[in-house]
């Protein structure tokens, strides 16, 4: 089961003015499950996106990048599970375009005003007829309150749906932020995550929205990893409908910072939910790297630890084989690293200092910390003032089972 992932309730995820969501059971991979999501967006809304840096990026990613250049504005998102439409060549592009055309005809908009998204198995052709047949049902049940249904409709190996919401004040007006995400395995975002969609009724110009999205991504989805594999389909979309009735944010002022803080909170909650629901995860692990020369080297150290199968399996077994952490710090690729200055804490327990085991540390202390489902560690490099936080999970037997049987 997911690690301390709170259950969603209808009243905890707030509707966004200008956004409606419709769901269908299109039977793309499995019968009788929600697997098709349509999101309609009010005219005049601003939309920004970041995508995977995997060179084998999926056909819908290529089309999304092209459509976001469209000056007439984005009016809809269409998301299918069950097939990633990646590694599909020209056929994949044609079917992604056909999906957008089908949506545009039903909504009386242009095909380039639709952003397509797919997730599921790579190297399989998109079942376009099933998607087209399911689209009318998504139109029929469009509703501003269908956020949890939307979270369920984009799941693949996820055990639980993931959604988050906040209400903030900008210029004395209430502003709402809501979002959903999916992801459980093949998670090492190099931009965002498997799929995530966040919307707000705030009013902000396009240049600042693009900037805000990149800043938030770096502090949320780009700080998580489950298994070190970057998906072909990673996409993070941010929508601002401008319906909150405050003056448009067009400079980096107090209103911009308040909005960014609110969106960051939602993005971090969604990002952490992906790790908590990591395939087979039993432990949620927070890695804090402090006092580095810059953010980049702190992230290098954090990800070296988070990606290590030896460390992740030790945490699953609650085995304080913590020398593995020191080894990961050592191979992280940090120039001129003085290991005698490094301090390693597991929870509040000092484990290592001066290049070796702390004299006060006992294995019983390590076992006590590691038996809990939420574990934190701190690495002090003691060579500067930069810091970074990375979130990851352990590797259990179930991770192997899930991925060995993924297509069957």
C-alpha cells in the first residue's frame, strides 16, 4: 500500500472556474476502468508546459510542444492510459493528430488548440478507434468537480489516485489551485513527472506563467525519484484561467510570490504522492543535502543516494548498512570533496563524521530509525551554503513483481 498517502475526499479538491473534466471507460487496455480524460479550458486561459528530456519522447509530447506555440490558445487536454504512444514513429504522430482532430470536432475548436497525452506501455500502437468511441462519454459527463475521477482516469500502475488543492488570497480575492498527477514506476523526472496537470483561476501573463512553472518544477517534480528511469512521456501542464477577478499579475511582486508558493505546495504534495505510491514502496525517504558549494552538487549527492539499489534494498529490510550511503556520496562526482568534513545523520542520529563511523553511533540506533515508514537523512558537506532535498522510496520484492509482470 502507498506510504502514508492520505485518502482523497470530494470536498478536499476544489473546482476551478473555467475548467471542466470528463471521464470515460474506453477499454483501451482493460475493460471497465476509467482510462480516458478530457479537460476543457475556458477561452483566454494561459497554458504552459514542460516535458521529458528523453530523446525517445512520445508522439503526444512532440505534438504538445508544437501546439503550445499556437497563438489561438489551448482549449482542451485529452489523456489516455493503457498505451504510451511512444516508440511508434510516424504512425504515433498521425494517431496523436487524429485524436486532437476528433476532440476539436466535438468541441468546435481547432485541432491545434488540443494537447494530447498518453501513458502506458511503450512500443505499442495507439488504439485510436477506442479513443474516438470513448470521447462522446467524456463530453457527456464534463463537470468542474470531477478532479478525483480525473486522478483515477490517468492511473497506470498507481495504487491510489493523486490530487491536491489549495485556496490562497491575491489582492484580497480568493484564488483556487487544484491538480492531479500519476506515476508510480519509471520515475526519475528530468523536467516533471509521468503526468501532472495543475490549474488555477489566477490571472497571470504568459511570460510569468512560463517562468513560474520552471521554478516550481525544479523544487517539486525534479526532486523525486523511484527507480532512476526517465519516462518517454513526462509532462507537467500548468493552466491559469484568469477567472479569479484580481488584476493580472505581470511582474515579480508579492502577488507573484504568493501564487508561486501556492502552486509549489500543490506540486510538492503531488510529487511526494508519486514517491509514496512508488511501485512496491514501503518506506518514504527524505534526503537533505546541506552546506554544499551550489545546488547542483547537493542534488548530485542526493540523487546518487536515492538511485542506489543497494541503499534502497537496505532501507526495505530496515538494515542499517549505512556504509552504502557513504559510498554513494563518494561516487557522486563532486570535485575536491573532503570526506573528513562530511557528517551523516539518520533521523537525529549522527552516523558518520571525520571520514568514518561516529564514536557515539550504535547499530541499534540505526535500526530504530529505519523500522519506521517515514525516514529522513541529512548529509552535511560543510563546504558552502547551498542545499537540496530529494524524495525517494525503498525497493521491495513487489517492485520486481510489478515490473516483471507489467505487460501481462
